[in-house]
């Protein structure tokens, strides 16, 4: 009983959210419950993961949670009115792509509840064929049982389709020998429950398609993978940009001929499902409506909002009508790059590429409704990175409903996108750091270059060696004829320079054997900084040039510790990359005292920057009593 108690509690909390509608009037309280559910879900995945790995628990819980929301009638979205309108037309033999709802030929239906409550009456339907098939049962039910019966039929159809997709995703995870528990991040997510079972959004069709695609990839069932992609395209359109990834993946495995045959066979279901809606469709009108959505509509946008705000003072007219199409072209460029360059060696990489494409689309979109986050959440079970920005967005999407209740847009969008940016930076920083380290090496070399003397320079605590390489090249001034030697406790070197490894305490060099020792942001990482200082002073016959992050106030010391551990996480196996090794930050006066105790004399001590963390420079030479005769290296 104790093992099941957390899951029962989760169901009870979900029932409380369903009891709140959630409706616009109850949004503040619903947000509290929603937030608690999100945290509870993360805790369940973390601490009760083995239980969630049982498919019966995962799927059984998903079913029960959706049943809690099926009977809910919420005012969070008017989209179901348009869904049912389209389904109503289809059930009566009319093509929903043939006319706008306000078209005079449909005047007999324009006194109806669906027409009165829907928005965008002058726009053609832009919901693709798979969505139209899912709307059909609700449209038929509307003619028989009215609004409430039709809504239940619509949501029931969507939930069944979505649960089939979840089942297929689970099967794909099993084939790939991945833990099913992470699928709960979608299947049990409160956003999923509200958007699919509560409101009744058409993203259910995409979940079904992603399940087919994932199972096809996991089982090397190439036509099935294409069937999933075809269904995804006729559900949301955007997945068409996953096609290059799938092509490259299959061509690499079975060649062009078999890939083309698999594509022809696999795309057939999507073609057959689309044909009935092509007859009598106003294709030009549908495309114009889709284009107008891009140009005219804005909700919770990221890059678009920033650019619009920045450009508005510089332009005589609102730049919004230009930015929408411009960002569309930007996404096409990103999609082309991902399609041609992203790794596709296995199923997980292809699905990771799809997740990257969906994320790029939302970042550059003019409109990001909460339910759009359901595009990426199902794929989190297949990837190890980029979960946190998506999970944050899944939570932060719910507060955007407050805009419908009159809350200001800017702070809510800032909460959403600010969190996404921070979590994305946190996850992507190791890869970004590898690109920035060479540039940082040049910057650090320029800080000390003017103080470097002689022909033999030791870059002590060199790390990857980028500072030493910049010094050898003479970044900032001529360094011709200079020999730079790299020294560290761990072989992280990425450059071709002389190098040596030591134990962090004793350097295998004689007294006064090098002209200059450079310690660039190294001492606070040393196992024994005082010993390392003494060794640097012992082996130098000229100067020791030190840069260090210093502090004045205790809170600065705490901030330095936290930032340094974050920046250097996963960097090596020694103290540099250890999350538990102590960091020896000190004040400028404290370092000067340490330098004198180690046998050095401070020639210059000054702060390198005026704002930000206290980046300090110390230029040191051996005190007269420690000078010995030179020993060649």
C-alpha cells in the first residue's frame, strides 16, 4: 500500500485540477494545483521510476487520468467549436476546406452555436486531413446529440487516438531498451491532460503519428516509419521537415532504392486519407489563411516579440508584418541545416533531430499556444539532453492562459522564454564551452602578455592549452622564438605544444628553470594552492603572472563557487570537473599574503575589470632570499 500511495495521491491531485475545470475564473487556484502536479510528476519519475517502468502502471495511470478530464467543459480555448464545425460539414458531405464559415453559401448554418462561438470565421480551415478525420465523429454526434454530446465524442476520439500513440511510443522504448518511466513526462503531464482530455486539442493526431514513426524507427520497419511521418505531416504539417533526417537514416542503412520503395509504400496511407479532402478544396484559400495566421496572429512569441520590440522605435510602421515571414525563412534555414547535418545513426538520433526541429519552430514562431508543447514532450523519453527546457516550457505554458483572463502579456512571456533560455543554456553549455574556450584562451593571453618575459614560458594548470597556444602565437604582440610548455595534473590538452603532467604538488623541473610561469584562473582549483604557488616561484627565474577571481563580500564568495562549479562541470575527472572538490577563492589581500608566504614578492596587484566579478592580476617575482642559480630545462 505504501508503494502505491504516491500514485493515488497524484490521481487525487489531478482530480482536483479537473474539478476546477480548469476554467478562466479559477485559473489562479488551478495554477497552484497544476504546479504541484508538475513537481509531483518529476518526483515520481525520479524516486518511483522502477514502478513507472511497468507498462501496466504507466498506461493504466494514463487512462485513469484522462477519464478524470473527459467530462470537463472548459473555456480555455474555443478551438473545439471550429473542430466540430469542420466535422459537422464533413459528416454532411461538405468539404471543410471548400469555404470559410462566413461564406454566404453556408448561411443556413450561421445561426448555429458553433458559428457564434468560433473565432476566425473569415479564415479557411487550416487543420490538415488527419485532424479532419478525428473531428468527424464529433461532427456527426453534434447533429444527433447537440453540443455536449458532440464535445464528449470529439474528446473521446482524440483520447483514443492519443492513447494508441502512447502505446506505440512505449513499445518503441521497449525495443530500444530504454526506460519507459520518462514517457510519463508526457503521458502523465498535467498539460497533456488539460489540452487533450480536458479541452480536446487536435495534437492527439500528432501523438498517434509520432508513435507510429518511433516504432518504425525502433524496429527498423522502414515503411512503418514513413507511414508515421506521413500521418504526422497530415496532422500538423511541420513534421515534413523531419523527412531529410529519415531519408538520410534509411539511405545509410539500406540504400536509395529500398528507401524510395519504403517511402512510397509508407506514405500511401497519408495520401489515401488526404484524397477525399482534396476534391472541392479551395487550396489557394487555405494557403492564404495559413499565411495570414503567420502575419496577423501573435501569442507568447519569443524571438518575434524581442525583434518587434527592438525594431518598433526604428521603423515608421509596425514591423510585425515583416517579421513573421522573415522568421519563417529563418526557420527554413535552420530546418535545412538540421536536416543535412544532424546525426542520424540510430532511431534516437532521428527522434532527437525531430525534437530539435520542433523546438526551433516554436522559438521562431509568432504564436506558441500551450498545447504546442505537446509536439516535443513525447520525444523526451528518447533523448538524454534538452529535457529541462521542454519540461519548464510545459509548466510555464499553463500561466499563459492568464493572458486570456486579462493578465499582461510581457511578464508571462518573459517567464516562459526566460526559463527556456536558462535551462537551454544550462544543458547546452558544455558544447558551447568547447567552442568558446579557444576564444577565452586568446582573451586570457592578452591579459598577461605584457608581463610575460623570456624565451621559456610555463602555462601551469593549462587545461586544454588554449592560453598557452595564444601565448606561443604572440596574441597581442610578437611572440617569435618563445617556447611555451603546458603543465597540468590531467591530460586535457587540445593543442600541439610541449606538455608535462605532474601530481599537483611537485613540478619535475629544477630551480629557476623557466623565465615566466603563467597561472590563469588556476590557483582556486589546486588541491593545495599554497604548495603550487611555492613550486611556481621555485622554478621561475623571472616572473610568475597570476590571474584569479577574487571577492570582497561573503555573498560574492558563494556566487563564485556556484558559477565556477556550473561552468566547469563535466570538464575532466580531476578537481576541475569535480562537484565536490573544494574551491580556494580568496580576497586580493589574502592572495598577496599567500604569495609572500610562498616566497614571492608582489610587483603589481590590480583589478582587471571595473564591473562584474573581481578578476585580479598579480605579477610576482621570487623574493631575494629564494633566488638560486639557473638550471636549464
